[in-house]
């Protein structure tokens, strides 16, 4: 966790240094300046998300939600990682613990209907904004249909999401994630 925080701080410093050589007037609302501002805000929010304090993470989430409302894919993915049921992602589990989100100790699934509703909505937004190319969100959402979390269990929908996720992970060249998908598909046949 400290290592990741150090990397994020270094990334932010390098970004700020590079930005200073490109010194646009940030008062000027050109698309380029808005992108620079959003990038800076994303880096600041990401640093807060890797904090070990609830208050800092909550501030980071508020900033990420503001960026997500502008369809920032990376911000949406951070919200997904925070709220969605991703039992194999250490950072997702850590955030839930620090935020005191009650989870099933065995499966790491959030117990709150409200948290699961938020997670499902962020997954939908991630998929929509990426034009269905975010294979991670497609994969994670399939588990909501497989297990009837927040939605009715629907094996056909789960399989469609998994196959779409597999196609997109192949296009992205993510062999590790494709293996996860294949393993899940084999388990549900």
C-alpha cells in the first residue's frame, strides 16, 4: 500500500512537472485545458483512494464521482473497484475494509443492497462509456447475474457478458484476464 502510494505521488509530481512546461492558462476552457485539469484531479483523487484513512478515501471518492459524471473511464473504474464485488482484488477488499463496508467474511460480497445497487450502476456506466469494451467490468457484472446480486439470476445474460468480456480481453491482449474468464465459463457449463 505504501509502495503504491509512493508510485502515485511520483506519477503526480512527474505529471505536474510536464504540465509546467506546457503552461496553458487553466482559466481558458479549451478541451485540452479541461483534459489537463481532469487529469490532475484524477491523480489527486487516486492518491486519496490509496490512503489508509476513511476520511481521505471518502474525499477521493467524491472527486472520482465528479470525474465519473463527465464520463471519465478511469474514475468510473475506481468507483467500480471500490463498490463492486471483486473478491480477488486486494485493493477493492482494502477499500471496503477502510470504508467499513460490511462484507460477507467468506465471499467478500458487500451485504448492503444500497452498495450493491451503486456497484451495479457503476458497472453499467463503465460498460456504457467504454462502448462495451471494458472487459473487466463486463466480467465483474456477469457475477451479479450468475449469483442474483441486486438483479435476478440470469445464466444466459451472465454467459453473454462473459463471452463479450472474453472477446474484449483478447482484443486488449490480456491473456491473464482471459484465463479467468475461461475458468469461469468452464465452471458454469
